[in-house]
C-alpha cells in the first residue's frame, strides 16, 4: 500500500499535485481542508466551529481531525493507498496517524514536502483568493499568520519523518508538470 503525506505551507500546490498523484497512482485523497470545507458548507456544528478558527488562521483541534481521517480510512477498505493532503500538521498528529495506520496493518510510505518561498506563497494565495472567494486567501495579514503558524507548528513534522528516513523535499516552483515529475521521481526512488 502506498501511503503518502503531501506536505507544504498554504499555497504550495498540494491540492493541484495531489490530484495528479491520485490519478497516477490510483490513491484515495484525504484532504482535511476539503473535509472541513464540506462541513462548513453543510453548516454542521463542526463546520461552524472550524470556520471560526480557520478565518482566524488557527488550526482545528487534533482529535477532530484524527476522527475525520479514521472515518475516511474505514470508508475505503480496498484502497491501493492514500494521499494525506494537509495532514498531519503537528508531531502529535503524525504520531496519532502512525498509530492509526499501524492498527490497520499499514504505515506512511513517504512524506513529500513542496518547498516554496514565503513571497511566492503570498502571491499565489492572494491570486487564489480573488477566484475562490475564501476570506483566508484575501487578507495578507491572515496569510502571513497561516504561514507563520505552519512554520512554527507544522515544519517540525518534517523532522519526525526525517528520523524515520521517510522525508523528501521537492522544489514546489516551476510548471505543474515539472513539479509532478519531481514528485514521481521521489516516490519511485524511495
């Protein structure tokens, strides 16, 4: 089973690249952002609470995210593998994911980290905000806070996977195809 963590700060291209990886390797996509946005659209209690936090650039609590991931894993028992997009975001989440996967007889194969400068991220997110209507992509202050939150809380997850020899950094700047080819080389060269 091929289980990938696609990693990178907001605006790094995780959504775009995960779609290409899903098609190429026939993986099930687990995007915590998509799951949360669908909860927000449905105006569930979880969705309303998540929206309040996301609009402030704050991460949603671990136990909520872990529960959603477990449900998605259980709903796809015959999957060839999963791509975790935007998760885990903390070392505690990575440890919880490892435990969850171990209990299901599998593990993370590789963490692929899209590496993009803060200037490029801000530019991409502001552009995306014009098209998406997402308030968290339209305010430079919130964007900076999200990137800062990523660097402070999420970047240490890379060290967790480096210690397991499961980390690969990939340049996240270039054409979509160039970045995709680099990701595939990293997966196949594990």
